[in-house]
């Protein structure tokens, strides 16, 4: 190999190494939008009954999961969301698990205790209005929202949120959105 070919090959490798993992492909069934879209305003309550909105998470990438304790697929996926929050949660990212339980926060607290969920904050919409406002055709439904509050994409149905491909995908979206901050 000539010196010039070696230099070109080395340059290509360095360029590839400097590109962040933002190109991580979306996991199966995750529909990524071509252009981030506005998310309708929704209201809900935290564990103390205080009103919350998605604006409370401005500046963070948010994984908004709409779920309920009575939803069998939700029950199975909730521990994976808890592990994702433990792994990636912080100043740049938050899993917002929003329960649609009409029985109130006690039902969610009991569920969290039964399933060992310790890293997710309790958020609840007993009216289930958020589900309809966001166009959920069923539960669970999850939206990935950028730091500006726009939807990046969504997944309808359950997922293994702590699977390596999912973690890499979300990590890449956090990194890509960091630059746009």
C-alpha cells in the first residue's frame, strides 16, 4: 500500500471513529419521524398530586411511556424502563412513565413495589386524557421527545427498553440532540 493510500485509509478510519453513535438504527417497530413534530400539551400529576406537564422536562430528551397497571404487556416492560432510567437517566435524559390508572397513585405504588421499580417517578393521569390527546391506539405507547419538546418518534406496543440496541439508539439520540441544544 502506498503512503497516500494509507493516509486516505487512516483518514477514513479517523473520520468514522469521530462520528458519534447517532446513526444507531432505530430498533424494530420504532417509527422515527423525518422531522420532529410538536407534541400536544398534556397534563398529569406526580406522586404528591402536584400538576405536571412535559414542559417540566424541557432541556432533556424524554422517553414518555403511556401505560397502566392492568395492561399485561405494560407490566412486563415496566422493569426494562426502570433499568433504562437507572442506566441513562440524569440531566440529559428522563424516562417519564405515565400511568393511565383510574384507581389513582396507590395502584401505581403497589405495582412499583410488586415489580421492584425503584428508578421511575410516579406520574399519573387518572382521566386518561393524555392517552387520547397523544393518539394512543393502545397501551403501551412510547414517544421519544427531544430537548425542545418535539416528538422524534414512537413505538406502539411493548419493548425491551434496556436491550443493547435500544440503549445504543437512545444514547445516540441524546448525543445528537446535545449538539442541537
